[in-house]
C-alpha cells in the first residue's frame, strides 16, 4: 500500500484533475533548482554517510521538532544541541522512537506529506510510521544509509538536482565549498552571502563580528567606508565560490537611503552598542539599500526575508540558540518600508530583488502591485509556514491577477532536511499544476500556455531570478 496517493493535491473534479495530471506529467521529471536553502555543504564536501535516521530526519528539522515541542516534548529529548554544551539525548534510536510515537501529530500537515514522500520514494517504505513500526523503519533506513548509493552526492544526483544553494554567514571561510570545488565532483553546490551577523546591531557580538570582518578582508571596519569595502570584498569572495545571491533576514522590511555622513554616524553608534531599537532597524534598512547598490555592481540577486519575529521564545533561544522553530509570522509593511530603496534603485532593470514574507495579508494589497510595477522586484514563493498546497494556492490566487507569473521566482525549498527537497518540489509542482488546471478549465488560460507556464514555474523562473 503506497504511503502517498498518486493523484494527491489534484482537484477533486474529474475533468480538472485530468488536466492537472497531464500538466504535472510534463514537469514531474524536470531537474530540481534549489536556489535558497540551508543544507550543510559539509555533506557534499566529505560525502560521508548520514549518521543515522534521527540525525537525517529529526534533529536538524525545525518543522519536525517544533510540532513535537508544541505537544510537550523537550528539545533535549530530541537530541537538539544546547548552546552551553549541556546534556541532551544521544541515543538516536530512542529519539526515533519518540518521533514515531508522536508521528500522528503530522497528519494532514505539509511536514507529514514531505516525510511520507521521503520514506516511500527515497527509502522504499510502504507501511505507516508509528510505534509498532518504529524499529523496523529505523533498521531499514539505517541499513540504506550504510550503502554508497545513499551518500550525499549519490542522493543529490538521484534527486536530479541541477543546482543547490546553501547559506553561509559573512564570516564563514567557505572551506566546504572550496573542498567541493577541488574534489572534481560535478554537482553544483553554491553558497549564498548572508551578512546578518555584521549588519544587525542587535545580533549578539555585533562589534566583535565587525572587527573579525575587518581582519578577514584587510579593511578598516572601524570606518563606514572601510566597512562597506569589507562587504564588497566578502561578496567577491562568495562569488568566487559560486554565489549568485545574497540573503537578508530582517525583522522588518524597512529600508533607508540616508546621506552617507548620517549613515556613518549611525554606524559608529552601532559599533559602540548605543543604538536604540529604532536606530538598529534604521541601520539594517540602510544596509539593504547599500546591498542593493552593490548588487548593481556585482550582479548578486538580493533576497529579503522579512516579517519573521525570530527566536520568539526567550527560554528556547537562551538554551538552544537560533533557528529552533520559534520564528513566528508578524504583520509587515512593505509599501512604505521599501520606498527609500525603490526611490534609489527600484527602476533599475538589471537589479533583482526577491521579496519573501510571512504575512500573507500583504500579497494582494502590497507585494503583487509593487512587483507588477517595479522592474527590480520579484516575488519569492510562499515561505516556511506557507510552502504548502494551500499556501501555494493562496499565493497564486492573490498575486497572479496583479503581477502575473513572470514577476515571481518559481519555487525554492528553504530546507535543512536534505531528503525533503524532492518532496517539497513535488508538492510545488502538483500545486501549481492544479492551479493552472483550474485556469484552463474555466477558460482563462489555454492548455498550450498552461504547459509552458508549468515548466517556467518549475525551473525557468528560478534560473532567471537567481542567474543560474
């Protein structure tokens, strides 16, 4: 009995379902473009076996452990590391059994669909995971992982990944990317420039980070000019290692375009730790505009991930650090927030700025109208809580009438869980084909155009948006 329905996510109406199936069959086997995500480049550099099922599916995946935490399971019981190096569960089979005991929590969720897809299509399992099958699952997956055909590079090729972008901080030495490049392996794994630690005055250790930034680049980062020069140098270093994009995870979408003397004064306050919260936000906003100008020079696509109230649980942040499932959506203003940057560079056709939001209410009211007018703007796909069938459908319904398909960036998976990549892209392809099928069935799009659009949404728009 298969774990996944072959017609999953297609419309219930038989005629429209048939159209969706036809469109999907035309794109199902196209290569995966994964231009934004958080996989570990070390996997592909060393090409060592994944240690065990728990470390593959549970410990790195905040989609998984946040659901378990919501039902009272402790992160330490799931083996999630503590920032102080304190004790956490180290028995992977015990972690797996706890996961299996609670697998019912994922019913009808995107995570459940991704996991079932991975279990069935990557590991050949056809029984449901639960307490009674936990050990059999563990033993089967662990045995598979011992084989060379389940090592990271082999899975990368099996998944038909054309390009995969990881995300590294501005202070990263990129040694794993260098090792990949020097290994002679032909898989395309590239980095992305993520400078939050040296851009956000509220980031822990900001001043020390900026000092290290200067040491890495040989620039005097105690001055505004030297600080900007250091960014240019690091961006060039990342480009040497394959980067085609930068990424900026800010709590708001605020941009600024201050006179350079005023920006320099604010930078000095930031270095001294004297910024108010509003001044810190203003500095982040100034740096988005500075990054956009640098993108005009070096060609990096600028990604803005705004609207996440990050690390919402102070207790979890103190104990386990960042990215532990407690980034929560918040209301986000885009029209006013982006205006300073757009006044400065918004009409530049060679600039590519991709906007991601966790505030769905702004798609039709703000983001689609702006992307449908400004040549530099592109809408990123539904992100995190909304990269689901329903989220993708709502995104298409809210944006297509105003900015069309060709002011969007296709799909990206934004994942740390490697085996979920084909599952997530499969959901996106099925969801988009279902939406296109409804347009065909209601006379709003020809079938021939729908086939072309489905291919564009699957691969071509991402290639264009990320210069791949």
